[in-house]
C-alpha cells in the first residue's frame, strides 16, 4: 500500500487553535488538484526532469490573447494562460501526453510545480506535434534557445522560398526595416526574445543579425527561413547525459515563491491511525511535500493508536484552507481533542 492510499484510510479530525472545522462528507470535484498544489511545498523545480521552457514578453497588443495553446486544464473550454500572470514564468514538459475531447495534450508543470497543459495544434500542419509547438506555441524551449545561442558569431543564409510574403529584416522600431533576398548572408550577433506585433514570421524568438551592408535587424528563428553551413536549422538539442554525483543540498520548503515558516502557530490534528506503520507512511508522504508532520502515540481503553499532527501553518486562514482541502479529498471532518502542544 502506498503512502497516498494510507492517508485515505482514516477519518480526519482537525482542530485549529480553539475551534473545530467541519466539512461535507462527499469529496469535491477537483479537490485532488487543489491539494497537490498546496501540498507541493518543496517543489524542487530545478532538479525535476522535463523539457524546460519559458513564456516570453510581448507587445501590449499581443498580451490580451494570453498564451493560447497553454491551459491549466486539458480542455478546449479552459481559458488560455493569462499574460499578466505567466509571462517570464518557466515550466517543463514531462514527455507524457493525454487525449481529452479528441485533442492531444502535452503534460507539464510550472516553476511552482502546478500543472499545465499544451494543446497539440499540429493536426493541419506538416510539422510534427513538438516541432509545431516549438514554432507556434508562443514559448521558448531552453534547448531551442541553446541551439540559437550557438549560432552567435556564425553566418546563416536566407531561404527566400520559405519566407512569408512581404517579410522584411525587421528592427525593434516598427518604422525601420530592410529587404531580404534569397541566399543573402546574415551574421548572427545575438538574440531578441521579445514578441513584436508588427514583425512577420513564425518562430519562438528573433535572431539579431547583421547584413552585408552593415544594417542590424531581426529575423525569426525558423528552419524555413534560414540555413546554416551545416544545413537546416535545428529546433532543439538532444538531452545531455546526466552525470552521477551528490544531489545538491535542499533549499527551504516553499509555497509558490514564498518561504514556509517552520515555526507553527496552528497545528492540524488528524484522526488516529490504528497501526504505527500506516501512520509513518503518511508522515513520510507529508514530509516529502514539505510539511512538518509527526505521530503522537496515545492509549485509550488499553488500545494504542497514532494521531497525526501537521505543523507549519502561520495563519488561521492557511490552516483552514488546508483542512478543507484534506476534508474534500479524504472524507468528513469530525470534532476531536485539542491538538497537542508543539
């Protein structure tokens, strides 16, 4: 039996300070997701596996659309991720996919380990799903960024047949641009990760280039538009082999981007486990999630049980929220004895 199934076994009793929280007996839809977002206190994003990406900045006229292929839930009815809250945020794709409403979704998580899903919109494209997402997903993959960064100082050539009609060599100034010609050499001098509304072309970001006339401009990073001395542009690098070594030391547990206080003003008092093994499994799960959990043995009529205490809640509102989420996920809250002093 896993730690998660163990936690679901007992009824839950919670007291916060001098008052008791009660909740409905039937589980609420979506409560597991809520629980996972709050329980995932020790996110450890940097060391989790996955293909990393970042949401870029954009001109104001583009911000209202949000990040159209990216949702909190794998559903076409879900709203796109809002620009104001997600630009410059990072995330990773797990490599897993799922089918919902006849649409394939790429599973991922953000830098606070909350879930995120990317729609595979390549059904009418000649590109594969991931290649389409790399060019049309309005995000920047770290491995694509690494490929482009490796081009700095090199010369690339324009593929005129792949350019969109009236495409130009743009600049950050909407009124300044230069012509592009098939086979024209461009020296790569840098990268520009901002999305400009007036600049045509498909791609995750711009290369900053210098043409033969000494004019600086921007062109989208796209294999259809440019060719390198080694051939077609690559959209990503293969993952590097991991080197075995000691794991970096753990940082303080965090909730989102805020430190979790280790000294607790409020303690959740969970109804007892009948066996110490089940209680310890629950403690292990909660400790891995960043909580300060412990078992308190108690004897009633000669029978020993193990009450689970969860500390680390600096405010009543945070403790109440956690109590309600636990209740929705695992069952009904009943009155219990006051929590033991920590």
